[in-house]
């Protein structure tokens, strides 16, 4: 880095991810549609392919789910971009979670706390569905991948609803299907 524009980019990246951190109910992946809007549609710092590939690469790697944020930051502005994005997404939410968890544990029997917890479930589910749609959309638009992608989505939904199979196995199966060129 070194130029004023580079520092401006890093600041914009960090501030946007700071804001997203406070909206990431259900994990950072739930804000992927907004990350896409900001990085691809609004700023044009990444292409659709770079964005989708960044998430796919990070999800396939072992480690925490949040690694995709570092990959997006890296693909935007190198190592400083990865650091800015991770600092932005981690700092507010980590601080808020630490404070809220201590308070909620001390007040877990209150009706308002139980109602809030139950009320957040549909919101989290909706954000996850939006993320899934965003990630599947490029494959659904390619005719030779459309039916395989729809079949993979249907199988995942059915397995999730009817079994206790870990999502890790479904992600692994999807990765193998993609590696073999089936999707």
C-alpha cells in the first residue's frame, strides 16, 4: 500500500464490514448478498466469478466458516485487504456477543429473552436462504448445470429436513460433485 487511494479502499472495506458485522445474524455468510452488492455491483472491486470462487474456496478449506471474508478482502486489496475485512467483520460482533452473552446468561429465564431467541430463528433462516440463492444462481443460469444444481439443492433440503446428517457431509458431497464436473 502507500497511495491515498489504497488507504481509502482499505478504510471503505473495513467500515463496510464493520457495519455488516452487526447485521450478520446467523454468521457472516448470512450477509454475503450485501457483500456481493458492495464488492461486485457497487464498487466493481470483484467480478461475480471472483466473489463466488472466493466463497467456495474458503468454504472448502478446513477452519472457521468466516475465512471467506479474508479471501474476499485478499482478492480486493491483498493482505492489507484481508486484514481490513477480518478486523471489520470480527471486532463489533465479537464485542457485542461477549457483552450480550454475559447479559443473556444472567437473564435467560426472562420471557423477553426467550421470545427474542425464538423470534430470531426465522430471520436467520431467511438470511441463509438468500445466501444459498446467491451462490446457486450462477450455476442455475448455465443450462448444462441447471438440472444437476437443482437436484443437489433438492437433495440437500430433503436430507436436512429428514435426517440428522451433518451439514459437513453435504458440503463435502457437493464439493465432490463439483470436482467431478457433475454440477
